C-alpha cells in the first residue's frame, strides 16, 4: 500500500540531507516497527507518508497515489492516519467527544452520523466514560488513546504512530499496545515508531533506520539477532531476547526472536534437555506447561 523509492529529504537545502535515499514497500495488513537512534530520521520519514512533507528527490506513493500530487493529498491523508509523538498537539476539541467529531465534521457528514461515529469509536477504545471530559484533565495514556481515536474515526487503512507509548506508565502502555495489536488484527496496516524494543513484540517486520537510511529490514527474529549492531546504535535489546541469544550460544535450540517472558517459557520448555517438556501459549498470553516424563 505504501511505496517509497530513493527518498531524499533535507529541511535546509544547504545542509546535508536528513533522509538519504530510502527504499521501502509496505503491504496492506503489515505491522512494521520502525526503530533507530534519535535523529536517525524516523519522524521526518513518516511525515512523508501522508504528504506532510514531500520528497526533494525520489517518490512516495500510497495505493498508487503520488504524495506530490496536490489533488491526491486529501485521499492520501484519509488512508494514512498519523498519531503524532505529542498527543497535545493533536487534540483540538474542548471535550473528548468534540475532539473526535472534528474530523467527520470537516467532511460535513450529517450530525446523526457523526454522533454514531463518535460513540462507536469511543466504545471501541474503551473511552465511552470520558466523552464529556476536558482533554487536558486526562492521564497521559487516556490522551494518547483520544489522539488515536481522533485518527481512527476517519477509518484509515494505515495507522502511523510516532512513539505512542512515550511517557506512559506500564498500564497505559499495555493498553495502547493492545489497541494497536487489535487494530492490526482487524486488517489495518500499522507503522509503529518505537523507542523501546519491548514495545514491538507484535510487529511482523522491523525496519532499522540510521543516518537517514534503512540499515536493516526484515523479520523480527532476524533483526533482533543483530545484537552487535543494535548495541552499537544504543538500541537496548530486551533482557529476555538477550537471554535467548545466550542460551542459543550454549547450544540450546531456542528461537531468538523472543520478546516476552511467556514466549521464552515456551521456547525453554520445548528444548529442555533430558526430560521432554512442552508448553503452549494460550489465548491471552498465559502459558500452559505439559511435561512428559
Ligand atoms: N523541523 C525541523 N527543522 C530542521 N531540522 C529538523 C527538523 N525536524 C528534525 N530535524 C533534524 O532532522 C534530523 C532527523 O530528525 P527526526 O526525523 O526527528 O529523527 P528521529 O525521529 O529519528 O529522532 C535531526 O538531525 C533533526 O535535528
Ligand atoms: Mg522522532
């Protein structure tokens, strides 16, 4: 659905470009995690996906529409919804429900239809109880969900989220990550800029940017195996992933694309020497252990 070719961009024409020839194709339904050190160009890159920025060289197209074509920009922005890093910059309404009604209101939809869209979207994100609240009185996690709701109400096919768990407590973070996973399961393409690799356990693909280029692009298991590169770039590999890598070095046949303790348990049980053990990951993330003696 997204095709980026040889994209070059710089904020000042006189300076060194910030994006140095990016090639990337994203298919409908993928969950792509975009990682990379601070200043590597992640935010600048995703702003190209809904024509907030346009390439100096190369091209960006969404479902075949070129972002440099002004006539296609409204449709591109409808298809690619952007949740910015700072939710405050995105929330404009006096109340949560007014904020959500803003986008559909711009499309001049009939009031009853807007009402229904607002109610449905609030319910979907578990925000119904907050409809009348004043946005600046919400918690960080709630604000983030309201910002996501404001984008989701426009029914995008692709959701771009720029560090959506920044400044959230563990509960808020799990809630936001759960919603992202659910939306992707429903078929929405996800591009998730993540600072913390523990946030991207649900991604189907990881793209690593450095210095305005794509350094690595592949399956999570393969990218997380590049411990040395990740370390050089100061991208901390989650401890559980590191544990799996070390077990593998010791001759255990465990997968290394492991990001959660539950997955690690399943891997370790399956490869226990001597006694045959087995564990299954149940719905909801619980682990069921079965030992055959
Ligand atoms: N509005 C801007 N004007 C000028 N330079 C910018 C602007 N936004 C970002 N930059 C520069 O572009 C580079 C990439 O920044 P950014 O895309 O924000 O990276 P990331 O999101 O990976 O941290 C940095 O060197 C940053 O200073
Ligand atoms: Mg950024």
